[in-house]
């Protein structure tokens, strides 16, 4: 009985042990676990051989082989026989290499076996989904690799989520298949890029074993992508590229450095523009934006490099070619979507891009090239989805800098293609926006920035700079093409950003210095104030008798009300401007034009004394009508005189307010108010001297001097306004070749070396001078033809000034 | 009868126990254990770095008394100086692993990661102006060290003289082994004291922040995703350290404690974090949990094996170090990939 009892307990305990062990055994027997163990054993083979322990290496080789034969081979042989055959070859190659003590061949074989495992698992996951077996698919999908997890990007989880949804019955098989397909293709293309970069890195360091290992992996990853590559490039291209990979493996083993570099170059060329997984919607929109921008840039660059059918600047033609290649690559990435919109039009774009290539190669007429580009743009407007087209146009400095910041990230991930794409995108934005203006306002700076984007800057930086070999900063295009170290690329980007800041200063030079704004506003306020004082003084002086003096009060009240009204006008104008601020620089251009109009009126007024004297005479006439023969002031007279005082002063105030708004937009309220205060102090002094101290001032000379100063203000303002209009694109920019004006001339005089800027300033000066000459001519004619009138007029003018002077 | 009851109970247990793992799996994260672990190490570091300042203060007072004439200092106070420096070196060796054993958590948790830069990870402004942490060490002389890099690195360079500007010109047999060798330098007392004080201050602040930290699942997953795939960086610094390159080492740091030792410390802390969140993953996908867990175990064992060989006297060549680093990184990347998949399935956010 006891024996039976013991036996039963022992049996139960044994069962218990087995049952406990079952989950563990099951977990360690998953395809992923087996594959990982084999991979680790093969690494042990490699490391032991490397460290000279061949016995341990042989043991590990045997373990790896046994585990494969017992676990994965039966499945692979049945479901993915081609891959199983390849793995068998890999094991044989590895085993032979171990026996021969050939670490390099072993490294390549190891990479091949592992990537075959990944290939098999991908195919088996797909087969399982097709067989409606989500659980098995999920199990196979554990045997995979991911894109590198960095601070800025994490591996995506589309495939995992899709399979889970499929298992749960929430997702369709085709969705799961698409997610697996895209996720794995994307991951293995990233791994291919990384392995090739690592191989190059090892090559530079002379680490042959590591180089062979990475080459083996790269060839394996390419093998996983092979069918997609053939779909996109054709079987012949696949065959050719596969041969190059095989050659790369051979030279990695033979140690032929020259052939390695040659084959690596061929591999990189064969992979250029290849994108295994389709782009996301966001990425497609971005590529569409690039296509739209780059197509325009092709003809812009080309035009700069061609004169009379001859290439005069190779670099510009090279840039045009680069943009055409980038346009074509962007088009290829979105061509399937565009074909869905209109297959014929999409095909026409492809034809036109090819035509542009031929046009560049045959040094065609720039206008013909531009016509091709324009045709493409017309078609793109029809077939590129509207929301994608909205991505294209901005040229904000921050956007350019943020795109530049993507370059080091891409380089860090060895994605030099991505880095080049970001470089071109940043340059495209620059070229379509800021660079156009820089070429006009600071050609040297434009050349420097262009150099930094392409083959090298024009200004010397570090003595040990490489690239152009002449001690200048190497350009980004050169650095990316030569796969320069990250530190060097970051260094050029840092210099580029500093240069941007300087460029921005030049762009801001259209904004005058605070000092010039203060002095301009002070001049205007003083001048307008002086006119107001003179008018007021003239009116008051003419009311000398005791009876007439009672009429002075309403005029003064009117003048004071004009001050208040001027303040209210300022407030209203400012409030209006605030609502229009979203117009940005365009508002500045509009208001500047109004200010110029005001200035032109003032100057014209000044030279055509007849207007001014007529204006004054008008006031006097109104005054006479109001006061003549009246002993006691009536309410109507009172109102009339208040209005007289008001209108005589408010006109000056209104002009000043209009003019000041331009300065407020340019330099801000506080700066302008400083100038206003200064001008008002001057006016107050004149007012005190005139009205309180009743002293005589050289009013005529003061009017002349302030008039000349306003002429100066006018010219500065015309220069700045043209600059602003060029910035907002309302005027073209044609630089005056060979003329480089210093920054301060822009800030103080509004002088910029563009034909438009200088031309309009000359025109404004001509207008003012012409106005003066014409006024003089008119006066002379009047004097000669109507001496009596002239005499009367002169007498009238004399009344104006002398009345003020006599009052004083 | 009694025996039959016992037998029945045993059989029932046998039937139930294996399934209890599945049905009874606790699907809640246990992050208290992570915090307890962190506080233990942070306490050790705070106490240890305070102790370090006793030696550095003593050395500073000696140097100050000698008016910072180091040749004279050595001549007059050889024994006291040697004792102070040796004590500081020993204490550095004690406290450095305290940090490494919690680095996975401190560096990986966004709210604590700035301490990692200041204490252990940042390059100096001279080495990498863009990525150096913006931090200043105030020296007793009134001078400042702007962007000096990680405090542990500055201290190591000062105590063992791997950075010439942090030590005096005098070449002196500090350890008394009869020859002028590695570490036979008299540190610049100003820099040594200023940096040790800064470390003590930062360690105290870290302890405060760690105490205030309320761990959550997002923090834990973020720490794993950020820190696991950093193997290549650590192996990279090992490759250029004295442990691989010997006297020709191009790296100024990690000359005293092998970087491999640091890696095992970091992996230990990452395992603590993973243990905290593993119930969540196990409940969702047992296979994925098994893969991640085993991956971390294997990765740590892989590094420990190399460290053991190194401790046994094996000196690896740079290319060998490179091969090991690549292998570790490949493994780490796969583990990280699976952690990100698990986080996605659990709808847990990985922070930027």
C-alpha cells in the first residue's frame, strides 16, 4: 500500500515537473528563440575564431548547425525552399571558412544566414496571414529587425498592430498584409543603408572583419528587397545589382581596397532613388511640394549659367541638373498617386522631365527649358491633390533652418540620401525666397550662402578645412556626397546659420536705424508744426485792433481742438493699422506709399509757393468774411472762427499722422514718439518765441531748410519703400552688377544696389527738382506776362510772411 | 483516507499551478520596486559624494597653505597629500558604480535625465560645443568652469591626470611605487574641490528629485527605449579607453573603471525597470515578454563574459571591441524594437 502510495506521489510529482516545464520549453522553442540562439552561436564561432580558440568555435558551429537542422530547417524546407537552400549553402560556407580559419568568409556567411532567417520569417508571416492564421503570423513576426530607435524616431508598430487587429477579428487580411509588407520593407531598407555605411566606416578604420560582416548583411538585406527592386527597376537591373553585391562580398574577402571602393560606389549608384516601401501620405505631400519647387529652380539655375548659348557658369548648370534629378526622384515617388488622377498627364510630366534633361545636355535656349518647366507646373496644378500644393510656397527662415537641422540627424543615421534631400529642400526654399532678395541687396552674401550649400563657401574659416582645398569652408553638397563625418557637416551648417543671421540683418536693412526714424519724424513734425505756427501767427497778427482781438480766442480754440483731433486721428489710424497687421510687410509697403504721397504733396507745396500763399490767402479771406465790420461776435461767427482755426492746423496734423504710421510700422511706436516729442519741442520753442516773446525769426529760411530736409526724408523713404516692395514681391529685383553698397547706406539713406531702388530715388529727386524748376518757370512766366498780377501776388505773399513778422 | 485526500489535493494543485501563470498573471506594473531601487542608489551616491568632499577639502587646504605651489606642497606635506589623493581616488572608484547602477533610470526618465548629463554623460564644451550640457562649476578661487562636461569625467581627469589642464605640472610618484606612471599627478586643488563640491550638490539634488519622482508606465517604457539601444556608444568609449588602447588611448575618460563594468551596471538598472513593467507585457503577449526578458538576460551575460575576460587579463584589440560593440548594439536594437511594439499594443506613450 505504502509502495503504491509512494509510486503515485512520485508519478504526480513528475507530471507536475513536466507541466511546470512545458510553458518554459514552449517559450524557448519559438522560431524567434531558435533563430536567436543560432545567431548567437554563430557569433560565438566568429569571436572564438577571432580570439584563436578554434575548438570552442567548432563546438559552437556544430551547435548552431544542429539547432537549425532540428528546429527551423524542416519548416523552411517545406514552406520557403529557396531560402532553405540558401541557408544550407550559408552553413556550408561558414563551416568551410571555419576549417580554413577564414574569418572574413565566415563573417559574410554569418550575415547571409541571419538575413535569410529574416527573409524566411517575413515570407512565413505573409503565408500565415493568407492562410487566415494570425497567431502563427504574429509568432513569425517576432523574428525580425527594426529601424534604429533614436531620440527623434522610434520603430513603427504598424505591422504588430495590424496583426493583433487581424487576430482579434477587427482587421482585414489585406490590411495586415500591406502593413507587414510596408513595415518590413522600410525596416530592411534602413538596415541595408546602415550596413553599407557601417561597412564604409569599417573600411576607413581598416577593420576588415567588421567590413566583411556588414557587407554580408547588406547583401542579405538587399536580397530581402530584391523582388521589390525588380518590380521598380526591372529584372535586368536586379541581376546587375545582385552581381555587384556578390562582387562586393568577394572583394571584402580578398581585401582589395580599390575594388571595394569601386564596387561600393556602384552599389550606392544602383540604390540611388530606390524606395522599397511606399511613402506615407505626409511624405508624399512633402515630395509633391519639393517637385513643385524644384522644377522652377531647374530653369532659374540654368538661366544663370548660360549666356548666348554658351555655358558661362558650370556650377549653375550643375545645380540645375541636381534640381532636375531631385524633381525626377520626387515625381517617381508620387507618380503612382498622380497616375490615379490622370495617367496621361502624369505620363506627360515624365516625358517633360526627360525633355528638360535633354535640353540641359544640349545647352538649349533657357526660355525653352523654362517653357518645359512651365508646362510641368500647369499639369501639376491639375493632378497634384490640392492640399499637397499648399505645402509648397513658404520661404520662412525658420523653416529653412528647421530643414537644415534634419541633415545631421539623417547623417547620424547614415541616411545620406535623406540628408541630400533635406539640403536640396532647404536650398530650394532659400532660392525661391530669400536668395532672390539677397542677390539684389547683398550679392556677396548670396554667393557665400550658395557656396555653403553647394561646393564651398567663399570666405575662409578654419585653415584645416577640406573639400575645396583652398582653405574655405567645404559646402554641404560636397560633404554629403563624400559622406563626410558628422562633425564636419555640423560645422558647415553652423557657419551657414551664422551667415543666415547676417543675411537677415541685410534684409532688415530696409528698416531704417532708430536714429534715422527719430530724426525723420522730428523733421516732419517740426516742419508741419512750423507751418501751423506760421498760419496761426499770420491769422492772429492780422487781428490787431481792440475790436478784432476778440476774434482771436475762437481761432485759438479751433487750433487747440485741431490738436485734440490730431491725437484722435493718430489713435484711429493706429487702431486701423493694428487690424491690418496680418498683412505684414505688404501693409508696410502700402503705408509707405501713402507716406511718400504725403511727402510729395508737402514738397510740391513748398516749391509752388503760390499754393501755400493761396492757402494762406484763403484763410485770410475766410477770416475777413467772418470778422469784417462786426463789433460783437455772434455764435455763428464764433463757430466759423473755431472752424477756421481748426482747419488751418488740422491739415498739418493729419498729414503728420499719415506720414508717421509708416514709421510706426517700421520702427515701433516708442521710437516714433521720441521723434514726435523732439519735433514738438522745436515747434514749442518757435511758438513761444513767436507768440509769447513776440520775437522775429527767419521764417523764410526756416521753411527752406526744413523743405530741403524733407526732400532728404523723401529720398530715404522712397529707397526703403522700393526695398519693402521688392521684399513682398511687388517689384522685381535687378541688382546693379559690380556695385556693393555697405549695410549702413541702406539703413541711413535707403540706398540699395538695385536698379529699381536707385531708379525710383532718382525719379523722386527728379520730381522734386522738376517741380521746383516748373514752379519757378511758371512764376517767371506769370511775372513776365502779368506784371500787375505778379506784383499783387508778391504783395500777397509778402503779407503772409510780413504779417507773421510784424506780429512777432 | 487521509492519504487519498492528500493525493487529491496534490493532483489538483498539479493541474492548477501551471495554468495559474496564465490566468493569474498580475497584469499591473510594479514601479515601486523601480523607485526603491533608484532611491537606494541615489542615497549611496549622495552619501558617497559627500564623503569624497572630505578628502578633496583636505587636499585643498593643504594646497592653499602651500599657496598652490605644488612642488613645494609635495616637498613639505608628501604624506598628507598622498593620503588625501589616494582617499579621493578610492572614493571615486566606490561612488562611480553607484551612479552607473542607476544610470539606466536617471538617463532614461525625461524628468531626471538632466542629472545624467551633468553627473555622467555630457561631453565638455571643448569636445562638443553643440551637445555639451550648459552647466558651470564654481571654483573656490572664484573662477568658473563653463561647460566642463560630466562631473565624474572631470573628477577622473583631475585625479588621474588624463586632462593636463586639470593637474599641476609636477610629475610626482604619488602612489609610491617607485616610478612615474599613470595617475602620478598632483591635481589642481581648485578644480578638484570645485568639482567634488558640485558633484555632492548635484547628487543631493538628484536624491531630492528621485524622491519626488512618481514613476509611471510611460516613464518606464521611455527609459527602456532610450537607454537599451545605447550599447554602441558605451562600447565606443570602451574602444578608445585605456582598457583597449592602453597608453595610446585617445579617450580621456573611463581609464580607471572599465566601461564594460558601467554597461553591466546600466543593464542591471534596465532589468529592474523591465521587471517593473513586464507583467503588463506578459499579460498581453507572453512570447514577446519572453523574448525581451531573455534578450536582456543574454545581453548582460554577453557583456559580463567580455568583462570577465578583460578582468582575467585579456586585452582586446580595437577591431575586436568594435565587433563586440556591433553585436551588443544589434541585440539591443532588436530588444528595443520589441519593447516599442509592446508599448504600442499597450497604448503606452514613449516620450520624446
